[in-house]
C-alpha cells in the first residue's frame, strides 16, 4: 500500500515537469526561423549613377526534333497518303517550334509599324499610285522571353485556322509555290487581316516519285519543299496579322525590299537560297525504262541539284529585284545562274536530324549551310 502511494506521489511530481517540457516544445515550434533581414545600406551618389553590369544574353534554346507535325502543316498529311512529304513537313515544323527562330514571327505578329516614305531613288522601280509602305519599329530580337515565346507559339497555332493548303497544285510556277491572299475572307480571331491559300507546285510530288531521281537529289527536294512552305507561311502570317491592302507593303528594319519570305530565310539560314537544277532536269528528262534509280547523280556520285546562298538584304539581291522590274514585294522568276556561296550538301542533310543546330545558332546567329 505504501509502495502504491509513493508511485502516485512520484507521478504527481512529474506531471508539472512534463507540462513544462511540452509548453517549451510548442513555443520553439512557433519561433520564426527565417533569418533577420539585413539592414539596407544607403549607396553613395557615385554608386547610384554608375551603370549596371552588362547582362549576359540567354542562349537560344533549340528544341529536339518534334514527334508531331505542326498544325499549320498537318493538312499535308491528308494530301500525302504515301508519306512522301513527311521529311519536309517535319523539318518545317522543327523550324516553327525552335525558340531560336521565333523572333521573326514575334515581330510579324506583334511589332508596331510606322509609315515610310515612298522610295524616290532613280534605280528603284516606281510603285503604282496609292502604294503605302510601313516599317516595323522593332528590330528582330536575338532571343525572346518565356512570355514572348508562349504568345508566339499560340499565334502560330492559331494561324493554321486561317490557312488553306494545296501541296499538289498545278497553278504555281515550276518547282515553287505562292501565297494567294483571300481578300474577301477575313482571318479568324485573334487576327484582323485576311485568310490565305498556300499553293505548292505538284513538281515536288512528281520528282519524289520519279524513278530517275536519286536519294541525294530527293534530300535537296525535301529541303526546298520545307523552305518553300516556310517562305509562303511567312507571307500568310503577315497577311493574317495585319489588315493589309493590295498595295500595302511591310519592311523589316534594315531591309530595302518588302519580301517577308526572304527575310525569314535570312533568319533561318543567313541569306536567300536558290537551287540550280539545270543538269538535274536534263538527267530526269533523259530517263527511260533502262535507267537506274541513281541516274540523277553526277559521275562521281554527287547530287546534281546544287544550292547557292546570297546574303539578305544585300546589294546583289536588291539589284536582282531591280532587274526583275519591282522592289515592292513582287517576286520574279528565279535566276538561272544564281550568284553566291555554294550550300554544302552534308550540311543540308544534317538539318533533318537536328545535329549541331544549337552550335550554329550560338556562333553565327543562324544555321550554317555554306562552306
């Protein structure tokens, strides 16, 4: 009995101690462990007037090859049951989804514009009366913020709803395409311009199924098809984003020609690319039942199609437009013997695998295709 009374007395003495320990633990848990804010140091006048240190530009991110074709080019799958155009559609989609090349589209969609005086130089063709020129006030950015990238991606996806595409048209000139502005059909929101119809010549389909065309020349054709698609989408984007009239032309900063497609080519590749196909067409024209599938290659195995790049804008490019009779955005026939540096075939082929894109853009600001 005495032992039971002693245990009860001991527990009674421990109860206040346990209560104190619990209260202390609760108080410690309520203590704010955040560090005490440092006292603000008032800077001197010299420190306040000094320029901030230069910020390092964010290197343009290159996304991996997409697994899906961009909505702008998805109708091409329906028109291509044999999947002949798929390499070109995937390459064009990769350009549309790469952060490094979204600066052009951001300017085309969102840059303010200002009126430009009509050119009066003697070596420039006189535009028709009533022609208006506008210039984008913003320069092409070297990189975009995350918010700018997001809204540009959304605008490109929305552009697909304001386009009609025909990848096997008989109307464009041989081995080319055109963007036909549908002035009577307004573009769907959020755009305020007009819809467009992109027509690509059936030449690409005919050559890709031709038994006389080698795999190397098919690579050139796929590259040219992707480039032509992007060129025409550039025209369609500007037509949808801006309430353009038939005689209204938009100039990028530093460019003396209102040619949206070539401006995009310069952003992607560093210049305007023309392909020489004379020998290639001669080889294909001589095809008969006895020809092998590699007859469109030269004797040493190289492809017959060759590409040449002219810087854009440049005096040579402007002179070429002057000879064609217009400097306000009308594209004439491609010169038979284009001038410029030769484009390397291996560098064109690597575009389809996405190799060294980031390295090229980081060093040169665009993809490097010339020797």
